[in-house]
């Protein structure tokens, strides 16, 4: 039996794993989520995921450590977690009435090494009125979310009108791919 460790405090990732019927424990190693300036935006999430995996102690045999990082890319810029409410409102204004991409990088670390992959989803917000943005930022406190929004929350429900790719990827973990990769490891 393989032991799965989720190295993330994200309640959304924990919920997704639980909903998929996976048994796991949570253990987190803190890292500074920095990356080289020369990295192309689409390489940031897998880079940070692997950085998190490498910060974790080498797992014991029969253990898989899962790390992940999600970024939002708009106008060829990485939108991470907002610093404050003003930053969150500015991010949402940037996303209003346009497409952006959400990339989640996932790393699975075992005694044999690390398997890192990423999933990309295109998301389109309709035009968001300033009142909608202010309501969301003040009521939902999106400070722990890349791009300052949760697709599963109010702003996602009423503001996102198109999505191309995995919904769960935007939530924080592309479960179809995670499950497939775990099956490969388990044999």
C-alpha cells in the first residue's frame, strides 16, 4: 500500500483529493515562492511545484509526496496571490472581459525521483462591473488565490462564461491527470 502525502495547506486541494476517494496525510514544508525572472510564464507553476517537492525530505519507500502550484497568466504576466485588497481588485479588473490561462504544476516525488507535469486551462471572464469586483474582494477575501479568484466561488459562478480545459485544474489540482500519474506509479 502506497502512502500519499499532500505537501500543501490548500483546503481546495485537500477537498479535491478527498472527493476523488484518495487517502492522504497533509505535511507542509515552507518555501519562498520565488522563481528566476527569465522563466517564461508557462514554466513558473511546474518550477515552483518541483521546488516545493525538492524542499520536502526524501520520502520513505512506498510514499508519494504530491506538491502543486497554480498560476494565472494574463497579458503574458504571472498573477500570483494578491498582496492586499487593492491588488486583488486590480487583478480582477485585468481579467475582466478577456481570456487568461490557469496553469497548475504538479510534482510527484518518490524514492525513485520526481515526476513533474502541468495542465493548462483557458478561462474567460465576462465584463465585471466595479461593484461586482468590490463585493467579491470584500466578502470572499481572495488573498490566498492565484489571480485573486476562486472559480468555485461567487465571482467564478457569475463571472466566468467560458472555459476550455479542466475545471478542477482551475480549482487547484487537475485530478484526471493526478489520478492517471498516481496509477502509473502504483503499477
